[in-house]
C-alpha cells in the first residue's frame, strides 16, 4: 500500500511541477532572430487630425505683439485638484465634432482629416491672404498624443508622448515591460483609422515586428497583453486545489507510514 501511495505522491508532484513551469522560448523576445539588419517598411507616420484632438498652435512673425492674440490659447490656465492628484489643464485648440477649430480672427477652420503640415500651410496662407501678419510661421503639436498599454505588464498605463513618435517596444518599456505571465505570441494592437477600429495580432517571439508597419505606434493606439496559459491555470479552481490535495496526500502517507511501523 505504501508503494502505491508513494507512486501517487510522485505523480501529483510531477504534475504540479509541469504546470508551474513555462517554456523559456515563450518567455523571451525574438527567439529566431538571425539577421543583423532589417529594412523597415515605408509608412507615413504623420498622424491625421481627428475629432476631439487637442492641438497646440503657435504663431510667429516679425511683429511679436501682433501674434499674441493667436498664442493665448496655448497657455496653461492653472491646475485643478482631484481626489488623488493635481492635473495641469492646457487649453489648446479642441477639434469639435464637426472637425473644426475656432482660431482667432480666422473663425472656424477645418482641421479633421488634415495632417499637421496641411493645417499649418492653410493657416499660414489665410494669415497672409487677409494681411493679418507679415511673414508668419506656424507650429502645430498634439497635446493629447497618447498610447495605452493594458494587461500583463508591470504598470498598465496611458502614456503621453511629447515627441509624437514611439515604437511598440518603447511603449512596453515605459509600462514596465511584460510580466512573466504575458503571452508574448499574441499581443493585440487596437488602432482606429477612418472611423473604424482595426485589430492586429503581434508575435514578439519572432522577428516579424522589425519589418512590420506596426513597429511604430500611432496616437490613440491601444496595446493589450493577454495572460499565458500558466497565469490562466494558476487562477483556475483545479490549480488552486492541487497543492491542498498534494499536502493532504503527504499527511496521509506519513500517518500510514507511522501506523504500519
């Protein structure tokens, strides 16, 4: 009888060990990388302005006093308090639901659907045409350029990107990197383009990312990192009870061993 009990304990021990071990290849990045250079696919990283975007538009000219009225909306209006923190509020120019911004002296200006360069050229042209400024220059930046990283990362975050350019790997690094329980073979990238949400799966255990158009992220991208099988099994009822059963069997074996001596 003791032989059978030892066998069962050994069997359950092996089962527990196997379910707790993860493959090394599933826990590391770019396992099949053999090249030293990768050619990035050509893509237009210039984001298109969308509704609800918040823009900083700065105007410069030979007459600084005349440009003040155009730059008032870029100033901070102070800080507002919440239950957990203070939030700096920047005014900027909000693209409304019709795709327009309200620009001083020019009135409603169409912004949605344009690139920053196109909007910049349009504002400059209008300032010259209406003889409001002499030799004006216009600079446009996003105040809400952000990406979100969710799921099995150390610090799920909404990341504000001041330089308006970030790679997928940089975003994961800013979120504290993937946890050991992350499924590196099946990241989900959610991207909204032309009013449609597009879902793309990304495998970080291969080198396909280096030539993918998704290597660089775009504003409002969402990255979701799903848990691997080990994490799922660890929260399953069967996995939670397995150590208890194993401990119980060990106690029974010890008790029988003592009684049969």
